[in-house]
């Protein structure tokens, strides 16, 4: 069965770093592009970083310059390096996959085009 399994979340001090990972299995990995979303109670799930069909990466303004998305195709694993973490980065982080044909930069953060979702990993940043 299709599985996206996140890991690497935890509690850190502001200014610290974390590296999230998402291991994919059960589907044709190369036919999809993957990204990261996050959600806090009472707010909509928002896109954080995503890889587009052309290989470029999209980032939400609030994490630009601090976060970096990458992947290891051989391991079918997606990563999110998070540096200079802020309290406002606290959220449940989810990895997700969208079909290649819907992986333009224009819809990088459109939730409905992502058809596969992980269970989430909690990131808590304290002051």
C-alpha cells in the first residue's frame, strides 16, 4: 500500500535546526513530485516547500532562506532542512505527493492537487 512516513520532528530552541525526512513506498515515485505542508490548531494547512516538475523548488515567504527541500531518488526519500527555527514554525508537518502532470510551480501549494499524504510529524520550537 501507499505510504509516506515522516520522521525527524521534535522540540528545539529558537534558532536551532531540524531535518525532517519522508520515506515513500508503494507507488511509482518518479511519477510524482513531493512537498511539505504544515498546520497548527485553528489554521488552514499551508504549503511550506515543494519540488516542481522542472526540478525547481517553491517556498512560502516565511521560510525563504531558512528552509531547504531536497530528495534522494534512490532512497525515495524527501527531506526538509530547517534552520534558524522560530517559535512561529511550530506545527504539525506533513509530506505529500502530487502527480507529475500537476506539478507546476503555479500549484505548488494547492492542497487539492496532492493525492498522497503522510501522517505528520510534530515540530515544536520554544523560546
